[in-house]
């Protein structure tokens, strides 16, 4: 039977990466001076599973590397050695190394060899092993005893209670040596009277004579599992009398019995099961088809699947009810129809919720990488940092989670580098020696809020303002509130080369962080207090697949605005619009001027001469700038399922996607940040000139 | 149909074992650790139990020990899947009442031949 093992590779990689995550988090939580058994066991178990799976599925470099790691862990687990900080470091480095090797193999490449070899050497030095000795040759030496063997089998009474069955072994032996060369004699002397016979006990002995040239090791392998439950004696048959043979007995463990012949000692070599011997010949890893390293599957708890199946069941019932109703419908059954439809609506909503839940994962998946990051970075910066995580079970969409990772990493790096003071400064400021970074996640309305807080020095308003003025981002005479000053750090162009450090720099400014978050339909703000600390607050939609939308009408078309972007909607008269340059309009809204976008104009829906006087203006905020969008009418608000325009047609500027409405028509979803992009320069100039005036 | 209870916390190993055995015509029930296996075993009977050793919640050795206490598992063959080539784990398994062991890594053919050996 041939089984294609590559079908299990993906699962193996996924569980191995999970195992490495467990190892990493246990290692990070560990206090080497006070390690509990459970922690070491968890780490050991993860390493052990990776080793076992890697060996079975043919990823030998991983299996071999994990072996040395496991050996050290085993010594710690069994109390032969105690955990030391340097071991923790080495294990953490090994976790990274294994992650790299597994990623390489997952993509169908050969894993790197240099790093594993270096680490392996370190393990070997610790373990006091020089070079791993080559695997023992399992092949048995040719047996000079080609006359055969007399095997005396004296089972202990509890043999049957290990699930072992003497006849099974005899059958196997008969198959091995051939029926003609096999003879078994039962010794029933020790069988008691029937009345005192305990049926669960094995009370018989056997003598088996095999005339064969099969190596003794192969014969012993058959009895390997019962060596401790039987007294086994192997005596060579050298074409001599049995009396002589008995005198050269070798006992089951290979220890020469009294009066044993020298030849017998030669065959009492260390046993190895056939399974081991064959396993060591495992084939080289088959090249896996190239797959994206990013995980493309999700694990779903049975509860969620069950609830889904339940919903579908309900839906089928409602559908069959409505089907029956439709077969012979008359108006007298209208009430029944309405009831059925409202049932259908409820079923659909519940089904939608259940399906959405499948994509939801606890944010702990994103938070789990931070203990390591904080530990490594703290070491690099020479700062003592405690990481606190709150609300790890808060769920959000898997895609949102994957995309929020980089901004979060940037924020944490930034807080550690710029937010937290050095130990000396903290002590001088009367703070605790250790700085604290807190990651907090919670649900608020239909959003998830993630906070990255530090108890550092807080934002320096004077410095920020000075820099913003230098960069021309704000005029010199301004009356910005402290909050407005804090939020200047998100402006494009605020980050400068001199602010870029190894840690948080990477040439990425806060504006990029904000842009990434806005791309997820989210927002970010910062709250800060001098000498108390700063908190970055990210708000994200729970999912990217469904949007709370405001339906608007422009000519005969329906468009959708993300509800989250809408600030207000007002009715205006055409005369309140002012021309600035070309066809760009602005409008004074209370104390500020906002640029105006006319959807009918952008999408070429009507001629200028047909523009009506009374208009509806939807004021939206994208990229922290307000713009007004002129529409004909506001329709209802509803949740819409986002369909990609890019996948089905092509990318269209100003449009983020499309949806299908209840009546089957397609409505386009307006991309607030890109629809405002074309007019931003005009707006800035206008704002400034207005302000200056 | 001969029924086998396959216990392993590793999904890939469990899938591989289960796929191989089902392909050979066995009826296979899976469990992810000793606790789950013991629960299943209390309500169903199996002709053979195949268990990993290192598992969370209840390891393979504890599982075998517990199963042997159940009346209908007194003589049931129980094999341990183990990477421990050292005798220590095997000894502990034997003392708990395991029938024998299959040493990891193994391939599907080795697994089948060992199981057929045990089931005769």
C-alpha cells in the first residue's frame, strides 16, 4: 500500500509552527531560576512532536536538529541538569532557526544548513558530546549458526494482560523460518486442575525448534515486546544433541548464561527492532509543491462549525416551508408567507453571523509575538521592560489581524525606543526601574480597539510643534490644542531621517502606520501626558468582509459610503459652493473651508447645466481631512457584503468595491480616502490662504 | 470490521495513521489525548489501541494504565508510538500494560505490517 505523505505536510507545518510558538512563549515566561515541571514538559512536548513528525514525513534536517535540542531538554526535564539563562537563549535561537528551516521546506526549498550547524555545535558542547556518532548499523552480522535454534519460552502468568498473545508470536516465527523448519512443543506440566484454573493467566510453557539460517536478531525481534514478561532462552542447534545445545544457552537479554559457548556471545549483539532498522532508511524528503508561507487555512472550533450546521438546518426548514407555501399560494395565506419571510430573514442573519465568526480569531495570535520582541529589544536598548497584555481573547477577523501586525510592531518598537526612558532617567524621575508596555484589546460597538500604551516620558509637545513648523506642516502662528499637537506625528513628512534609529526607524514613519490602519477602514489617535506616558489607540472594524454602509442616490445610481467615515449630512443650496480653481469647489462649513466633490461630475452622470439648486452634502473624513460629497438623496443604512472590484473587473480610483443590493442591482462603494486625494492640494492651499486672510 | 483507536496530539501524525489504517480497511476512531481516548473507550470497544506517548492532559502511558483497569480492555493489544529509542519509555509503557511499541519515525508500510502482526 502506498500512501502519499505529502498530503499531510501542510498540517505538519502548521502544527510545527504552532509548537514553536508554544516553545517561544513558554521560554519567554520562564524564570530560569525557578522552572516548574509543566513548563519544561510543554516545551519538551512541542519539540518532541516536531521531531517525530519531521522524521515521519521525511524532513530529516529538522528532525536531526530537534534531536539535540530535545536531548538537552530531556536532561533538564529529568532533573539531570537545571535550566540556565544561556540555555533559554540557545533554545530561543533554535526556535528561530527551526522556524526558518520549516519555512524553507514549506516553500519547497532546501533548508539553510549553516545556522543549524552552529547551534548544534553549541548544544553538543553543553551536552559534552563531540560529534554525534554515526547511526549504528542495524544490520546483523551474518550468523554462523546456520543449524538453527531451540527457543525456550516460559511466559510469566500476566503475559496475556499486556495484550500479547503467544500464538501470534509463534505464527510470526513460523512465517519467518518457514513451516517446514518450525516445530513447537507445549509443556503443560504447570497447568493446574480445571477447577483452579485462572483463565486470565498464562500457565503453559513452550519449546520451539527452528532449523534455519535466519539471524538470531530477527528471531529475537519477534519476542522483543515480551522480553520482560517471559523467560526466554535461545540455544543454538549445531546439528548436535539437545543436551549440548542447552549448555550454550543465551538468555533473552543477551547475557551469556552459565557455561555458554564463545560463539553464542558473538550473536548476542544489541537488539534493534526491525521497525527501527527500516525506519533509518527513510527516504529523502520529497520536494513539496511551492506554497505561500503565509497561512492560508484557519482552525475552527467544532462549536462554530456545529452552530453553522445548525443554522443551515434551520434555513432548509424555512426554505421547504416557503416552497410548500409557494406551490398553492392564495392571498389567504399571506400572513403565513410574511411569517416565513421574517423567519428567513432571521435565519440569514444568524447564518451570516455564524459564518463571520469562523474568520474570527482571538487577538492573542497577534499579541503572542510581542513578549519575544520586547525581550530582545529591551536587551538591545538596555531598558528593562515589562509587557502586559489585556483582552487577549478579544476576537477579530483573521485578515484584519494579519494586516494589523506590522503597525502594531512598529508602535511597540516606537514606544520602547522613544517612549520609555532609560533606567537612569526613570529612577531620577521617581519611577520604577522597569518600564511597562501594555497591549490592550477590547470590543467597542462594532469595532475592535487596540491600545499600545507605555508609562514613559510622554510626547514632548514643544519639540513636536517646533519640528512641525520647521517642516512647514503647520503655520507658525497657530492655536493648536495639546491633542492636535500630539496627532501631528501622524502627518506625512513628520518623520525625519535623524529620527530614524535602528529600532523604530526603518524609514517608516507614523504616517505609514496611520495609512495602513486607514486601509483597513480603521483609525488611530494618540493620547499622551508628560512624564506619565503615551497611549496609541487603534480602532478597527471587526471584519473586512462586511461594511456598515450609508446608501446614497446620485442620478439613477446608488452608491455606498462607509458609515464610519461620515461626519454629518446637511442640505445645501448650490449658491453656497465657491469655485477655487478649475472645477474645484469649496464650501464654508462653520469656521472651516472644506473641499467639495461632486459624484455626478466624477462619474460623468449628468451635464453641469442639469445640476439642481438644492443639494445634499455628506461630510466625510478621510486621512484626517474633511471633504464634502454632493449627492442627490440619502437612502437607508445597511450592512453590505463587500465584493472586490479588482478581482471581478479592475481597480477603479475612488471605488473600494461593490455590493449587490436587495433588488439585485450592483452598488459601488466609495473609497473615501482616494476620492479625496485629487483635491487635497487645492484644499490645503485654500485653507492656508483663507486662514492667512 | 476491525476497529482501532488512534490517539495522538499531533494532527499530522493522527491524520497519517488514520488515513493509512482506513485505507487498509480498518475502522478508525481518533482521539487527541489520553483523556479524550479514555472517554471514548468507556463507551466503545476497540480491537487495538494505538497511542502516542507524549501528549498533554494525559500521556500515553497513563492512558494504557487506565485502559487496562477497564474490563473490556484487559487483553486488548495496545501499541505505543514513541520516538524514545531509549529503553526508559518502553519500560514505563510495558509496566503500564502496553503490548508493544512502534518507534517513530515510521512509514505507513511499517505501521501496517506491525499492526497486522499484532492482530494476526
